[in-house]
């Protein structure tokens, strides 16, 4: 019999509350607020919306924004949930898999899909995460309470035993070729309607503490020809926060267009510090692989991401200020 190995919720009590009832109330409130505010977008959850991009910052900052993606997510046919997040601490040229059997949340454990994880491991393309690296990474953990809450709403009873299991994948500093390789490897799983994919990413990290102060003047029509601001700079045409929004819009538009190379070009031109650019690149490469295999034209909207929410932690006015951007998107496939 397989022994239990549980990754504790290491960021509970700091990045989000460790009190289960309070956490459930917060999540439910954000989901209800999002549903009310997205009434103009039509049916929620969106049938077939089994791919989302959502942020992973502390819930005081990104919890409400993430709710937009999770309210659109359709888990009605889910048999497993893939969770792809960027590595913030561990240098990793490829991707890595957890060695745990369960991930804990303040409201209960989520089981990991050992069969699928072992199948991926046997490809020889994945590293194994050490327990310490797994514990220190927040990009995966910050999605677990939302996943547990959403599954609790959709799969009642048995204290979570009937929940679809997780396949967490930590994505490192992958180059374009590596992203295409992992995209091709994951493409059959993306094609399977029984699989849900959650992509963890914040967007622009702006400010000197992030070593990124890129600015696009209003007169600038070439995103690659911006300037780097100093701490005392206070431009007004446009204000810095509007330039940040423009930088993020360029990245989001590139993702919506669905061309992996185009997304990478946009990031290269602007240097935008989208921390989940590599997991986003992997899922875009996977979708491109599937579209290249279509024998007919297919539905052009299938697998196309739609961004439905964009927020920032604050509005930067001076070069000494900083902010982090949060965006939520969904795709039907």
C-alpha cells in the first residue's frame, strides 16, 4: 500500500488565511462577486472552458482577480486537473514533478494523480522536486484553495475522495525549443476533454525592486523602443500605470492571438516580467501542436484564450513606485 506523503500548506497563515471557514467564505464571496460582475459575458461556468490562466499572489492582492477565471472554469467532466506554475526559487531548465501523494489546504487535502505523474516521469523529460523546493514554491500552492473550493461545489460528499486528482508541474526557465517539446508531450492530455489545465501566472512586475522600469511614451508606436525610468522620473504622457497597462495588454493580446512565437517576440520586445511566461508558453505550444494536427479548419475559437479581468496592486506614478499586475483568462477546448 502506497504511503502518504503530504505537502503542507506552507503559505497558509501568511499569503492567505489558515482558518478553513474564513477561507471558504472569502473564496465564495469573490466567486459570487465575479459572477455578478461578469453577467454580460454569458453562461458561467462556460461549458467546455477547461483551460484558465489565473494569478498566484497573496489573496489580499490577487484573490478577487483569480475568481474571474475560476468562475468560468468548467470542471463538470474533469477526471484530473493539471496545474502548471513557474519556478520562483529553484533553477530548472525544464519541468519537474512532485513526489508527494497529496497537497494540503486549510479545508482538506487534494490527492495527486500518481498514475499520470508516473507516466510523465517515465518519459525521462521531467525532474523530481525535492520536498523543500516543493514547499517553498508558491505558484502552485496559491491555486490549491480555489481548486479545493470549486471541486467541493461540484463533487459533493465523501470528504473529497471523489475529487479529480491533481497533476502539478513546475515549469522552469524553459527556452522556446523546450517549451515546444513539453507542449508536444502534453498535447494529448490537453486534447482529452477529461483534463482541466490551470496555468499560474502574474503579469507585469514593475519597479526598481523587480529590476524593471520600462516605459512606453504615448508618442511611441514601437514597443521595443521604450525607455527605462529612474526613481525620480514622473512622466505624465501617459502616467506610468497606463504604460504598465499597455505593456500587459500587448502580452495578453499576443496570448489571445494564440501564436507561441508571437508571444515570445512581444516579451522580447518589451521585457515584460510576466512571471508565468514559461508555463503560458508550454500551454500555447501544446495548443499549437493540436491545431497543426487538425485535418479540417476546425473551430477557430477552440483553444483561444479570452482575458476577462485585469487588475494591478496599485497605480504607479513615480519611478520609485512599484506594482504587480494580475489577469484572468479562459479558453474553451
